[in-house]
C-alpha cells in the first residue's frame, strides 16, 4: 500500500534517481552525513548576509515588534519546510524541490521554481560580495565615506580598491572552494562559518555591554515611529521581505536531506537550525541597534569603521568586520552549489551529471562567478536588493510554492488553513512592500528633479 511505502521512505535512505537534478549532482555518491552536519549547512544558509540588515529592520519596526516578527518569520519557515518535506516523503518519487514542483504543477511549475531559485541565489551571492567589498574597501553612502580595513591599514591605493580586493577574494578564496564536487565537502567550512558568526556576536555583545557601562549606548525605539502617518505604517511592510530573505533555506533542504543517513532527521535539523538562527538574529539585531541607533546602515558592518571607545578599538573593529567577511566567504560556496546545479539543469537538461563533466563543471563555475563579481562591483547597495528578492522570488520559493503543494489532498484541514494563510500573507506583504518602495523611489526622483531645477 502507498502508506507503507511512505513510512518506509521516512526512515530509510532514499535511492536517488540517476537524473541531472541539482540535488543529485550535489550528492555525488552514497556516503551519508550526520544531523549535526545538516544543522551546520542549513544554519549557514540562513545566517548569511541577511544578519547585517536585521538591526536596520529593528530601527524601522522597533525592538518589541521586531523580535515578534523574527519569531513569526521563523515559525512560517518551519511550517513551509514541513509542507515541503511531507510532500516529498509522500510522493516517494520526487526527491528534489524541482521534482516536487514538476509532479505537482507540471513543467510550468518546475520552470517557475528554477527561475526563482536562479534569481534569488544570484542576488544573494551578489549581496555577499558587496558586503565583503564594504569590509575590505569601504563604502560611500549619502555623501559619507566609510573606510574599509585595507584603507585604514595601508591608505588609499589602486590595489586595495573594491574591484581589485574582490577580484583577489574571488580567485584565491572562492574559486578553490567552488571546485569541490560535493556540498558535504564543505561541512567543516560551514562549521567554521557558524563559529565566526558566533565570534561576531560575542565581540559585538561585549562592545554593547562596555558602551552600556560607559553610558554611551544609543536610544532604542521599542515601537515603530508613526510620525509620518500612513506612510510610516506601509514602511513597516518593507522589513518583511528582508527577514524572509534572511531566513529562507528551502532550496538547500533537499540536497542536505539527500546526504543524511536518515532523511527523517531533516525536520529536526531544520528546527535546530532555526532556533540557532533566531538566537543569533536576536543578539545581532539588539546589539547593532544598541551601538549605532538610528544611524545604523543597511549593512551594519559599514558602521564599524568608526573608532570604538574600547581599548584597542581599531583592532576590535577590524576583528568584528573580518570575522563576518570570512563567514560570508565560507557561506558563499554552499549557496553557489545550488545556483550552479540549477543553471546546469536549465541549460543542459539532457547532459550527464555536472560533477562528472569536468569541462562543463569548471566552465559554468567560472562564468557564474565572473558575472556575480561584475554585478557586485556595479551595484553598491544591499537594502533594496534584499527587498526586491524577498518580495518576489524568495516569497515564491519559501511561502507561495510550498503553500500550494496540497494538490493530492494529503494535508489536514488545519494544514490547508495554515497554507492558505501563508500564501495570502506572502502575497499581501510583498505587494505592499513593492508599492511602498516604488512610491518612495518616485518621491526621491521628484525631489531630485526639483532640487536640480
């Protein structure tokens, strides 16, 4: 009976079909990983660049609503991941996110998912490089120059500009990690990246405690500022896509699950990863807002260019920024694996496994990496990038698609109500966020034209 096969597939390793799918390409062989490795890989995907924008969301929402929204977002991600895993176990044949969409909605669903994954992964990796560039070579926002670590140490030279610093990172740090054929090979790198994130949190917290003792912390807004009336209310919705992008991990679920000895452990791994990520987001958001207040930038690392009042303030600021820049360098390959596999599946659907074709593997890696580098040099701001992705592709991948998977009636009435609520919430908040950003952009353009006149 079908129910028997479902229960067996929940506890026994799945035999993956020999098709050119992203997750199969990543798996590569029959070796398995532990639940701790799965937790590290999923956590690494969540605790990425999004953490740098959490303090800025607290500035908009206020401390109390901000923490509540973080919890709600984590809960919704856990719900939609559970939908995705439940359908995967029920089907027994669709062992990838793309396979689930193809089985549920046909080729159009599969293509829609692939496009969303490609755009969101490209955007995330571009953001990673932008932040790394901010750390190394500084940033200029709203007429204020923020120096990077290289400028602070060596002054301004052509070789430590953003273009050359990122080129060095791409060639000598990113590329070697991207040439590993299996994502499991990055398990130790993922563990180190989480450790560096913890180092960042601990040092930042120490700086905040010292500032509190010295009475130098910023004023914290517990609730949103509604002085601008209705526009302030709509502006609150712009933070939802940022947090959605920060927590989204759905594209990593199947490749990590495929390497677990017991696929049924994936749900536990996701829950543990979510708890870990929520704690880190709480800590970084509160500490960042406490240290910099309303002057917080969309990329909080930019604020650390100012001298700390701590003994050895310059060194501490450099350690804080470098720890997270290296963290992103180690997160980058995990996200890149999914992007590369999906691109290969779209461009070469009938070819052999990508890991088995060295020429195609290296060529696609270099082309994608070069494109990401060029865009990261051309686009300097991450806030609107986060909002665009969170309102469009990430909303579809993390909430809309999983919420629509109940085409075979496998969910309970409670599950269906929750799925409908998630889809409606995602669509409504995305539409409001996009509309608010377009309105704000039009106002800024109108103001600029008026000033020029």
